[in-house]
C-alpha cells in the first residue's frame, strides 16, 4: 500500500504568513469553523512545524520572511506538501513592484500546489486540498 | 495458568491492544462530541488511528540540534510504557483467575505520575524557551493537583477500612455499596474528577501546552514516531484514568460508567476557558484541598 | 479655538492655510517645532495622529497631524528641512506615541531626529543596504534590493542574562499574521517587551505612487483583509477632501452600510479569536458561525466575501437594489439573538471575568500619551469616535447612534465595548436601509475627471480605530505622496505598558486585546512559530558577527 495514502487521511497544516493582507489567513481559519469544517477530512491546524504535514504559505514573500521560510521548510519532517495560498503567494499579486519583496515562493522551496484567488473562496480551498490529496495518492 | 494466556492477557485482552483501541475510540468520541457542541460535523471514526499510523509509519522523526539524544528519545518511550503498564494493571483485576501481580493504589498512582514527569523532561530536554516554560508550568500543576489527589484517595482508604489493593476495594464495594453513595465518598469523587481533568491536560488545565501561548509546550520539538508515542500515551490515559476512578468510586467498570466519565470530561472541556497557572494552583490548594480535609473528617466519622 | 491658537503661536506661524473648514495647515520653522507641539499637545489637548514625510526633491517636508477630537478639526504643522543633511528635533520626549513614527520616517526617508536615541530599523530588515531610502523620489518604482546569500534569524540585543525571552511570533498561532513580540520573562512574570515588526511590510505607500488614482482604491483595500473597506473609505474621503466634492445621498448611505457590516464581522472575528486565545474554542466556533451571516450579506451586496471593492472616488461602485433591502434587513436582525447570547456569556461567566478583569490595564493618561484610538481608547475613558466628528461624505451625520465608553481600561472592558458596538452597528445599518428605500436607485456616483494639484486628508473610524489617509496630487495621474496610518499602528505600541507586569498567559490575551492588525500596521505587512536554535549568548554572538560581515561587504 502506498504510505502516502495514510498521510492523506490525516493532514496537519502549519500556516506560514509572510506579508499577506490577512484575508487569506482569516479564510484559512474560516474553513475550520462550522460552515465548512475541514476536520471532516482529518485536517487540523497545528502550531509547531515539527508536527506539520502541509505548509500553507500566504502573502507575498517579504525580505524578513524569506529567511524564516527557508528555515521552517528545513525543520519540517518530510514528507511535506507545500501549498501557495492566494494570489500573492502564487505570483506576488498586486505587490509585485514592492521594494520589500524577496523572491517568489517557488524559487525558494519546492511547491506542490497553488490555490489562486484574492482571497480564495472556502469552496476553492477545499477543492485545492482535495487536489493535493489526489496528487499525494498519485491519482493526478 | 499458561504462559500463553498470561501473554494474551498482557498484550491483547484486556492488555495493550484492547486499551489502545478503547483509548482511540474515546479520543474519537471526544473530538466528535466537541465538534457537535461547536456546530461542526467532526472527524471520521478512524481518525485517531490514521493520525497514529501517519506519525509512526509515514513521517520522518527530526531530532533537534544540540539536545541529549538518548534522553530525548527515551522520554516518550518511558511515558508510553508506564501508561501501558498502568492500564494493564487496572484491567487485569477483572480477570478472576489472574495470577500475576495485583496492583495497589500506591503503585498505580506512582505510575500515573510518570507520564506527567516525562512531559516535564520532554520540555526540559528540548532546548526551546517555549517548551521549557511549558515544563515549568507542568511542574507547578503536578505540585498543585497531586496533594488533592492523595487526599481524595485517602478518603477511599478510610471508607474501605484500610484496604489498598484494587481488588479488595472492588470486593468491598460489591459487598456493600459503591463509595460514591456516601457524603465523603461523593466529595472524594468530585475531587478525583477534577484531578483527572488536570492529569489528562484538558481545558481548563491544559496550561502546559496552551496552544495559543506556548504553541505546543513541551511537545514542540517532537515529531514523527516520538510524537506518536506521546499521542498513544494520551489515548491510553484517556482510557485508564476514567477506568481507575470508576473502579474506585463507582464500584467497578462497565461501558456506561466509562461513557459517563468520558462525557463529563468532554463537557467540562468545552464549557470553560483555560485558567492561568496561578489561578489553577490557588484553586487546588485553597479550595479543593480544604474540601478534601473536610471529606477526610467526614469519612472518619463514618459519613 | 482657531483664534486662540493664532494668539498663542503668533510670530511662530510662517504661513496659515485653510484648505477647508476642517483642515488647517500651519507652516512653522523647524526650530519652533518642539515648542509648538508642546502647546498643541499639552495645553490644547489635541491628539497626535501621525506624521507624514514628503520628498519635494528640492527639500523634505514633514507634516505633523494633530486632531481636535471635540470639533473634528485637523491642525497640520508643516516643517521643512534641507536635502543635504535632513534632520528635525525629536518630539518623542513629549509624545511617546511618536516613537515608531520617527523610526519609520528615519528609515524610509533618511531624516534624522535630534535627541531621539532609538532610531533602530522598524520595518526593513538588517540586510537592507545603508543609505538607501525607499520612499525618496530618486528610488525608482519597482526597484528591488538583492538579498544576501546567507542570512540567519536574529533576535534583538539588550536583554540581561538570567532572564528568559519568550518569543511570541513572528509565526505563532496566537496571531494569524507575522509579528514578533519578545517577552522578557522572569519565571512567569513579564518584565519587558520588545515589539519587532516588519515581517509584513509590503511598501504600499510606494506602490501607491505608481498606480492610477482609481487603481489605488483596490491597492489600499489589500492593506488589510479585515478592514478592507475602511482603508478605501478613508482614501476616497481624502481625495474628495482635495476635490472639495459632495457625493450623492444614496452613495452616502451605501458607504455607511458596508462600513458597518465590516465592523460587525470584524468584531465577531475578534470575539471568536479572543475566546480562542483564552482556550475557549466553543466561543470561537459560535462567533464565527454568526459571522458567516454577515459575510453572506456582504456577498449579496458586493459579490465577494471580503474585499468588497465598493468605494470609488465620487461615490460607490455598486448599488443596493431597493427590492433586496427587506431581505438584507431580516438576515441582519437574525444575528441579534446571537449577540444577546455573547453579551450574556461575557457578563455572567466567572472564568472569563477571572481571566480578563484587571488584566492588561491601560490607564487614561497612558492612553493619551500613546495616542491610542478606537476600541482600545474608549475602554480607557476616552470618548473619541471619528464617525461623530469628521466624516463628511457618509451617512453618519444623518442618523442616530451612540458610542459606548467605559472606564477601567482592562481586557474585560475592551470586550464589552466591542460587543456593545455591534448593537450600534446593527442600529445604524437598519436606519440606512430604511432611508435607501425612499431614494431613487442608480444615483450613486459623481463623475470625477481629473484630480487638480493639492492635498487632502481623509479619516474613518475603522473597527480598530481611526484610519488616516493623506494624499497629495500634482495634477497628474498618480498620487505624488500617499501616507497611510492604520489604527493598530498606534494601538500595538501601547502593549509596552499594558503587557508588562502581568504573566505570560495574560500577555497573550493582552496583546490580542488591542485587536492587532499587523497588516494595517505595516500597510505594506503577520506571527511565526519561531524556533530558537541557539542559546541566548550564541545568538548575540551570531548577530554581532553578521553585522561585522555586512559592514565588511559594504566597505568592499
């Protein structure tokens, strides 16, 4: 049996925000709340990167954030799925001309999935997670 | 009695595997009921086991730089083994033909302390300011609730006329009535329930791992299988502690009594915010301990 | 009042301009700055809003904005300094709340402040090259500095040995955004706090200078997802102040409706998070469940759950259909029962009382000194609300509502103020919706063709307090300077006094009680789980080594 199949049944998410406008972060918390409730799929938000199976990145990467991101990725126990959440993390979005930008996320660490949107709707987030799960299982 | 039966008793039923299954299901119930209270749907039935399988077989175990490696690895394993041992000792008293060591109160209470001590060690060995703060809180918490726990247990000993082995206490209750149906017994029962909540590290006493203040407290640096050991310990305690309380006060253990205690834990957890460590100490020492003393006096008077 | 000030300042005034009835600009010499600030702040009791730096190419200009909260008039002190060696006297010894403002102007413009010893970097990282100031006009739009290859996380210096430092952040579950509080603790007691921001700095003020006037509304919306209508609101008010424009009545009501909907959803969000911080997850889930109803109304009106894009210079972008008004109203009023439930829970629950009463107290004196605003100031007995005094192009002067003010300044009062404010918001929206029915559909926007040269200031009472926008135009397509001051910028700094002296558990809720919105604070800006790999001394050593390295590289 594919070991990753077990992983898809219990995804613990660590949320890394670097220069977001906050909306993505709120929507991440929002999908834990009654209307969307992703605990149905065994998804849980954890506070320590050492417990995480999925790293959610929101916001455009700032100069102060990029160092932390690298460090956090290195600390994380593998296998870990990295998801760019929102337009800013995927492409730097509206902030692409900012002087405090670093480099796009995918130039720093390998990214498994992008969920675009400003902010992505909860339905889109759940769809994105389902796709990450499918990818981990090798179905896509 | 054959060796095979002994091993079966220790490992399968009512030993390790059984306890783990019950603990896992209890953990599922806890999360499910919490979810229902919060107007959510909650996790699927096998969720606790998926979590464990993932931690043990899929995730890598990261050992942080500069820690004492043997100690770092041993701590969760010790916590796990002491939890298993306790639960086996408790469940085995129900097998009438069981010939092995029968536990008494003192051994079991000491064994119950070991997982908490391991949490302290885990925090201390992790070399992280948040985890060391977590372990210092856990230490204070143990100091505050252990006294109350012992007071509550001494009421039981006085009521049963000086019996300290679990089987004797059980037989005593079968012959007369469960200890909870007396005034002092009821006080002791309430005290034990609150201590149980603290020992399990549930709200309002999850002070040491307070997610919003200390992230995960002592567990912060643990990952993969080592974190898995802590999880298993937690599941097992979720079975063995209520079972222990139930044997002591409710005169035996069956599924209804167990569920009753479990539901109490869950409801208590969901209707209270977290206390501060100072408030917790004050609560245990200045409110519950005097109550325990009153209980002892009542028990001596025979009430 | 105007005459009194003229009288007091007399020959110190170089030039007195009245751009409109509520915007006075007073030009003074920089030598007189301290004296004048003292008079305005101490003697007249004005609140210090913020200071704006402007690069005029031939010289630098700094505008100190003072607000008279009784009449809603803004007195703006204008001082100039030369470009070669720009420097101004500091005002931090008079107003503590100016600390961050001076540090920010120093790092972004390179203007020195004589007498201010703490001019460390606030927003930019240490590897940012010395002598490069991003908000000056000679710094091209879209330019980016290369990052050095090896960087380590560093923690600020200056903590004595034997004390532990608890890092809250920058990526910490306490806040959903990156912000870095270092709590210096002795046992469980907090004895010092160091607030380290900049993880979220996005350079929006600079970005704004490269965008068309109409595009800026979308940009400022993305300063912060929670106050995503307050910033555009203040921005369009600033531009309308510059144009001296009056918008159609229907647009005024729609603006207020969307602004108040945002306030309810923001307060519910905060209430939930506050419960979460106290370890009370049930409150979190219940509050956010109620919040979904408000988000549904927002989606019905604007088409999006957040980022409504309703504001436009001269009016609003979308209309609310009169046929939908009744539906919206009944949905809105359905949350009243939930609000009653929260109010009762806060009033009755003994554990909430134990955790929040007399915790993180901010006294009235300190509140004035740190210039805090909104629901952080009102529990401390300061009754300021911009909605009552200075929002011209909105429905607030046309309707009735109260501003709840309490006196203890602790976390409990901060909760109560927010709960009471939600009732007021519901009241406001209901009144606005009623009036909408009597007005003709479609008349929602004045046409604005071009923006003449000039300057304007817009203020709005965001869920967290006063949002302040200053814009300057040279008649072109883009603003030449756009200064944004979000409420959290003033409020977060007050943690310096309110969190110190409590325990770590108290610190968490105290830090959260100002409803910090770092996105706003750094406009251009979130908390991380920070792992400290090294011991304290090692860190200091590392940090010093790095400084050496950087210096060496710069010399080469």
